[in-house]
């Protein structure tokens, strides 16, 4: 961005923050940013703030990424409306956009000389707290490392090393992005989504909304996380399609009036075809 663009971003951010009634300190806490980073962005002193940082700020402020960065309105027919009335699509991450292989637990077990099932059981004692944002990644690493007798335990290293993109899904997300609003709705630990984007483990497109459980302090299938997702999408429940691999998460969304689609990452091509079929645009 040029200097003037940076200053305009800072001015828009400051105006949106003030309109939301938030101090810089409160916005930093909610968005997981340092005070100095936010202050520099508002001053126009950071030339290239990351898209994920700006997305996090926009999410807290309840506005779209395009509104915050001042992007011109999309050309063409986006967002379209499908024959069933869908205008916005939320994708889950694990088991949908990316495949997580449980060999991570085997690798950890080798390092700590414990059976993989013991490692996995220990992991689940802390997973929900970390995904809800009640534990930082550092606290999660410390707690699990202590139980497993691994003083330098680093969960992201094992997790990212055991994850790969789901085949053909990047093309699907790009296709959806050209036609509809698109977002992520995921139960995940702090920092993993940006790491996955950087490593191309999930499609790197401009998402209109990212609902990260560790930032929202909510978990699927809790009703409140879907209500937050509706607000961020700026859509009615019947205008949203949710693609996920977990039946309980889909049932909770369906009860609120969302369209839902189960994704089978062991047969991704079939699932992708079903998503495309469900999103056939309405006749002009």
C-alpha cells in the first residue's frame, strides 16, 4: 500500500473502533493483538499488515474485511443466490478443507515413549479449553508437555506436520468465492489458522468472515457461535450453507435454519460435487 492507503486504513479502523464503542486496549484484547501493533496500524505506520490481522480486527468490529480495507464493491454477480437461496458458505477446516492425520499422536508417543492412545487421551483433556481460547498455545504446550514429560513440547509442530490440504478443495473454495460470500467456521487453537494459510494447508483466498473458536471463545456446536457467524456473514439463516464433517455441528446449524452439507474427506471428490450441485445459481 502507498502511504496514503495506509493512512486511510488507519482512519477507517479508528472510526470503526470508535463507532463500536471500543478502546484500543479492548480491541487488542478481543482481537489478540498487541497494543503497539494496533496503534501503528491506526497511525498508518505499518506498510503491510497481514490479512489475517485485519480480518481479526474486522471480525471484532462486526464489519467485513472489504469494508475495513476500503475495497471497491465486487464486480459481476457476486454474491449470487443459489436455487435454494444460499448467498454465503461457511467451511469447516479440519476434516473438510484439510486432513489431519492422527499419526501426530504416534510421533509424540515415540518422542515421549508412551502409547499413542495414552497421548491422545491426554490431549483431549485440554483440547476444548485451548480451542475455546481459555488456554493460550503456550499454556497448552506447557500443560501437555508436563503430562507427557516433554519440556519443549510444541503442538503446532506435530499438528502442522501431520496435516495436508484436502485434494481439489482449493478449486472448490475459489469457485465459491467468485460467486458467493465465503468464510471459515472452525474449532481450532490460537494461531493455527494463520499458520495453515501461510503453509497453503487451507485455501488462501480473501475470506469474508473467519470464525475462529479460540478468538470467539465459543465452540461448535454451541448456538452462540452460529449466531456470531450469521452476524459476520450479514445473512439470514436460510441464506447460509455450512459444510462440515461432524454431524453434531451440522445438526446444530440446521436447527437454526441453515442449509448444511456433510463433507467426507475420505471421498472428497464426491463431497465437492455435492457442494457444487447445492450451489447451482438460481435462474436469472
